[in-house]
C-alpha cells in the first residue's frame, strides 16, 4: 500500500532527495523501480525517470558487447 502525499514528501525530504534532482528509478527487473517512480509522482516530483528494463537489460547489453 502506498503512503499519502505528505508522508512521502517528508520521507524524501528527510533523505535529502530534492525535487530539482534528476532521479532515475531502477532495480533488477523494474517492478520495485516502478513503485518508487509512482511514489515520487504522488509526492509531487515532476521529472523522475523510469528505467523499466533495469539491471537485467543493462547486464544483457554488457555481455552482448563482448
């Protein structure tokens, strides 16, 4: 369950995540990253990015270049 806007704003602020920062959400497969992306949007962040393929894609590209 997601927290409300005020809770999320306080949480991100306490962790020094500024609304002007460039934020890219990523994880292993994209599911946790998409949750963080949505919570940032709920908190009023207007420019987070979602790397939905995340680590699986990045790791696959690394091996395909060798």
